[in-house]
C-alpha cells in the first residue's frame, strides 16, 4: 500500500488548500493509531489490485476464507491479518470488480499508480487506485470500502490524482496531447446492501464527476497558492468540511471559538415578552424562565434560523465527538489530561440471558411484538414500564457498568486507573503543554 506525502497527498488536499494552519497545528497532536477500518480498507485495496492485474486468474469467490497479512501492526504490536469473509468478498470485492469489468470496461489501465507533482510542489504525491483510458476519455477510480458516503463531485482527492498524473509525461502525452481535455473521476463504494445480478444496484455503487483540463490547472494553482501562503508564514485556521479527518480538530482554537460563538448567540436571545406557541392563549405574553428559554427560542425563530442552528449544531456535535475521542485516546495511551480521570460509568440493568427473559415475558402474557424490537429484546427498564414496577424476576437481571467515563478529577467516584491524572507520565506532561 502507498506511503504518505509529508507535504500534501490526495486525502489531505482539501484541508491543505482550505485551512492554511492545519499542518502546523497537527504537529502538536500525536499521530493516531491506524484503526481497524483503515486496516480493512488497506487489505481490500490489496485484493482489488491482485484481482485486476492483467495476469490475474483468480475470481473473487476463490478468495473466500483467505487471510491477507498486512505489513502493519495492531495496537498490541501484532501483525494485522484480515480474513476475507464471504460477506466481504461478495458485498465489497465482487461488486467493485463487476463494476470495473461490466460498467467501466477500460481499454488501458494502471493500478496503484504513484502520481507526483513537480517544481514548487516537489514532494507532494499520492497513489491513484486506477488510472485508465477508454474510447477517448481518461480518468481515475478510487475504491472506498468504508460506510461514510463520498461524492466524486468537487472532490479534492480525485482532482489531486488527476492533476498530479498530468505532471507525468506519459499520461500527459496520452491525454492532453491527444486532445483529451476532459477527465472522469469515479468513487466506487460498494455497500453491504448490494445483490449480485442487480444491474441498477451495480451502477449505484459508483458515482462520477467530470473535470476539465482547466479545472485541474486551477486545482494545481490552488495547491501552489496554499504552499506559498504557508511558506510566507500564513497559518490561518479555517473551519469547514475538510476538518472531518483533521487530527488537530480536538485542540483546534477555531473550533473552540465556533463553539463559544454558538453558545453566546443562544444567550443573546431576548426572553422577556416572548410569546409561546403553545401553553399560552393567542397573543398572550408570558415571561420565560431561563430553563425554558431554548424552547421559547425555537418557537419564535424563523425557519431559516432553525435550519442554520441545526447545521451548526451538527457540525459542532462532530467536533464534540472528536474532542471526546481525543481525550479517551490520550488516557488509553497512558497520557492522561491533567484535572481529569477515568471512572466506571454508572451501572445499568441488563438481561442475564435474553432467551430466558423472552420466555418469561411470554409467560407473563406479552406478545412477541411487545417484548422485541426489530433487533433485540426490549431493555429491562422498558420491560418494567410495560409490566409495572416490582414485577421483574430478579434472577433474570444483572447490573453492569455502562463503560468508562472521563470526568473531573474531583468527582467522588474512584479512578479506574489507580492513579490521579496529575501524577501523569512524561508523554502526558509534554502533551499537556501543547
Ligand atoms: S480542525 Fe479544521 S480549522 Fe482546525 S486545524 Fe484542522 S482543518 Fe484547520
């Protein structure tokens, strides 16, 4: 699998152009461990390459049960091995191969092709999954095996691969010199919903965009501009969609500011004299207590404002999750944050044995649709609400912690780590200073 450019690569191109400060801020944050999803993606890319090589004779089904051993290690330092289950082969690999052979059908193609910029952007490179030429068109294909849907439109990663490929004499000669001034870019993203033989489903796993030669020149110019700005010391932070995979997001001042601004804007809403939409007679005004201020705000605000609030809240909740994950990762890495500690989250009641609990619920006269959700047995609390307090059979229920929570150090619950975070490691001290 490809290595990564320390300057800018395909997956970081959007961020590189749009947030001049991301690279510098990112230096203060440890590089996270490669997760299981990324390992799986790497393994599936290997498989795609192996199956699409012109000399390949195997078909996807031949690989069911095989194990791909990666040149990478997991959190425990063990080599990563990915078993190619039937589901992975038939729902991920097979559809991508079908799409390539039955829909794209390229005349010529190059797999896992390293593409790189020259001149001012020397050192910026990436690896295109597929470059191809077909009937007077040329393009790039990117396999995506994760669940997060990606569009080929306005896609900086795909433009990066095409613009970088055009720096190579061989690709430029075969395309632009031959009069090809438009390029196709495809994201192929099979989902577990795919059913072989369904032509529509096979087309639906891919989406496509067209980029002109001018678009790619403009994109190249944007990269050069960003490089020049950074070289001149401009590290302005700018929030946007490109923050999603930025490892600096949890410590990013631009996001802290955005969160503070959102809270401040809520506080500014006038409360006195607000008119309730419900609970008050038409035209009647009631003073609104701070506790219900946000409800009154929603009732009074225009549709546009609510929409903007919703979008802002969605963006901020992503940031909140990133901050929580960062803190959890720091504790897991033995580098706790000063003033915080890990405790056992509150205990919840769970079923000891769901099958026995089902039989018991049935004996109590409940129908299957009452004690089952589409996926599982209803929770203990819901069952109690259904049958009444004190009716549960104790032997069916157990208490178990809901997990680990990170809380303030003065929380009365004991730390699960057996030490307070102020007695932290050298790594923690170094990170707490950043
Ligand atoms: S989170 Fe966004 S704004 Fe902050 S450094 Fe990363 S890309 Fe820039």
